[in-house]
C-alpha cells in the first residue's frame, strides 16, 4: 500500500476582479481607508484612477469640483470614518410601463 501525500489547500483569491471603474475606485477607497483615517478623518474623499484626487467636508461641493476638473467619469466619493457610511438614495423614481403599440 502506498502512502498518501496530503498537500495544503490551494490559495484562492477571495475577491474577483472589479467589473467596473467605479468598483475599482471603491476598492481603492477601502484599501486606503486605514491611511485616510489618519489624514482625512471626517472628510469626504474623491478617488479617481486609484488615488485620492480631492477632499472636502461638503460632499456635493467635492463632487461638483471633481466633475468640473476631470469630467463625467466614474469616481468614488466616500466618507472617511470608522463607522460604515449610511446608505443614501438619490430619490429618483422611474415608472416602468409596458408600451402598447
């Protein structure tokens, strides 16, 4: 009878590749959060091309400033805090109706 060889389990990546630019920017925000807590605690930061491009206490002012500077491209604006950011909704409602021809 031959001896069994037990190999360690293969290391599998726990996260799939980001599907969108926004998802890449969000992941960058999450990765940078520990550093941002020391430098930008309590502020909103804008992430574009995997780096902080601007910050502010006012989320809307930050969004408008970054939009003006880099254009209408996907970015992530996140609040730097140890607590999870509250979920916010845009308030936009769309009514979907069947088209009768």
